[in-house]
C-alpha cells in the first residue's frame, strides 16, 4: 500500500517546452513590434504621462540644490516655450530641473524651495501678474504635499523607469489602449490621430500646432482666457501690491543663501495679450514686482528678439520656435549676469 505522500504521481512534462516558450516569446515580440511600427507609421510619437509622482522624482533631484542648479517653475508656458535641449546647450554645466505644473500658479513650489531645502541656485519662475494674488498662492500645494507626505523613493524610481519606457515606445501610451481604441472606433469609425502635444521624461513639452486646426484652437484659447478673468477678476492694484509684497520673505530666504530668483513673463500674442494687458496693465502691476519682491524680472516685451515670437494659439510657442526663443532668453540671462555657461 502506497503512502499518501506517494499516491500522487507527477508526470514529467513531455515535448519541447523550451522551443514552445521561445516561439511564444518571439510571437509576442513580433506582435508588439508590429503594433509599434504601425502606430509610428501613422504619425504617433512616444509621449510621457506627466503626474505628481514624476514631478516628485524631479523635485527629489534638487538634493542640496547647489549654485549649479537651475529650477524652472511655472505652468504650461515654461514647459512649452523653453526647449530643454537648447537650454542645456546654453548652460551645459548646470543641473536643470523642470518643476512647472500645467494650469497652476507657482508660488507654492517657490515657497517649498525656500522653506524645505537649502537651495542656493537660480529659480526661473514663469508667472503672470495674476499669479501673485493671494488666492492662487496654494495652487500647486497638492504636488508639494504629495512629495513630502505620500511619495516614496521606490515609487519615484518606478515612475522614472516607466517614464523612460514611455518616451521610447508608442504602444505603452494610455491614449492607445485597446479598450479605448475599440470604444473610439465604434463611436467615430476612426482610429485616433497623432497628438500635437508631446511630453518628455524631463517634463518639458513640445507642441506642433501644424497638426491641429489652429483657428479653432485660437478661438478656444481666447474664450478660455476671458472665462478665467470673468471667474477671477483682478483685485485693485493697491491691494495686489500688498499680496505681491508677501512673496518677498520667500525670495529673501533663497537670496540670503546666495541664490537668485527671477520672475519671467513669457509671451502671449494677439488678442490674448490685449486681454491680459486690459485686465492687468503692466504699469500698475508687473512693473512693480521687482521692487515689491526683491527678485529680478524679465518681461518678454522688453527683450529684443523675444517679443518678436508669436504664439500660434495666443498662449504658447510652437516646438519649432521654442529653441530660438530659449537661446534669446539664455542670452538675456547671461547679459544680466544671472547665469553663465560656466559652473560657479
């Protein structure tokens, strides 16, 4: 009588299993490779998903934030208007970190750098006059809190690795998930068109406005800026000055450590600029910022070459113009002795 432990016989697998697994793997590679070739031949380009965890990876990259570090703050304009390649070419010995957050005013991240780091490098903060109002001071606070309270080293590392994969493979783009493709095809009978807006793993962005109906996009952008000002009307200039002056201690914490803070007004064009100027006239608002905050300021209208660039949809530069604009800005920063190409 066999014991219970020996009553079950486990037959050895038969057949060329190694070959089967190899053929299966090869088939998967061929299918995925075919999908990659198909999407790329259709004009799709790899893009990275930008989220709080990827932002946290780059925020952690500040480390001691020495004098060789440049941190870019702001919203979508500094992600699109500044070419990271051109900026790195202009300042090759600098550690350049992109911490802009789309659609949100930047004072909360500036405060984080002042209060929670020993940062002593250069902050280039793209901002509008509206961004100095007290009500927008915590716009980016959720990203800051995620970094300090939720994000972990392991989570950031995994997110960084996935961003590298996303930057090299179209097929991992959530925009092209099978379920979404099927739903879209059933609804419209078409596969998705290539995206005009691409995000890189360094969090910079490239916009190719030749790929979209620019007249429609311009109309939308003008409608949107009017809605923003209607929902958030500017406060009187005297009250605004008090709000702006409250930023001064934040600036001084960085400058007292030997750092520099530069507030930059990046371009808007056409009717968009006219509306901006209507609600926040430069003479009453922007031109007071340097005196009120102790930071240096650069306005695109004051720089030869910079003011000549046109935003196709009124608010952002095309990817073909971003490198040239960046070189003009880099030259202005060097002329003002804010940055040089040599490591301090």
